[in-house]
């Protein structure tokens, strides 16, 4: 009985791996979009290049981490549209004089649902701490940086609301 089951399993497994080669694919494969093209488009359309160039002077800043973040957020959101709010808040924070790369990353990740262990691994405990402070919104324990990030998002929301 077990041998028969194993043979059927191996046969089905063999068909699923050979299906594309013998024309049994049930759905067409989606057009592949080059990740580098998408990243370049996101950078150019959203002033991220300007911010990254400004942050280059900081030894804590790694541009590759911004690329990882964009990829994660695009997978999470499905498009760049919801993420533009985070970029606008980051620009406001820069203009307000808050030039900490950890604050920049936390602003880009503010409304993300990405697991905290991933954030700590990729972006460090400082970014994770800022995100936790903003999530809890416990005013006395919140750092000045977390408060400024929340204020930048409020300003972006007010600015968008006044145009409609």
C-alpha cells in the first residue's frame, strides 16, 4: 500500500515539474519586471535619490538597505502609491533638520506589517525601537524622534486633505 502511494506521489511530482516542458502549464507565466528597473523608477519618481545623497555623509547609512526596504514595501503594498506618504514624511523630517538614517528608515517603515525580527535583522534595533514607540503611542515613553515622525505624518495627511 505504501509503495503504491509512493509511486503515485513520485509520478505526480514528476508531472508537475515537467508540466512546463510538455506544455501542460495551466496559467500563463506573468511578465517578469526587472527589479532594478522598478527600483530606479521608485527612486527617480519619489526624490529618494536626493535623500540618499544627503544621507551619504552618515557612516550609519547603507543605500542597499533602502533598496531592500523598497522591495519589501512594494511586495507588502502591491504598488508604490501607499508608500509615497512615507517618502513625503521623510522629506518633511529632513527639511525639519532630523537627519538620522534610523529615523529615515523608521519613517519609510512606519505603517509596515513586516515582522519585527526581520526589521531588527535588516535595519537594526534603533529602527525597531522607533517603530514600537510609534505603534504604542504612549506619549511619556516616546522619544523625540518618534514624536517628530508622527508629526510629519500628520502634516502630510493634513496637506493632502486640504487639496480635496
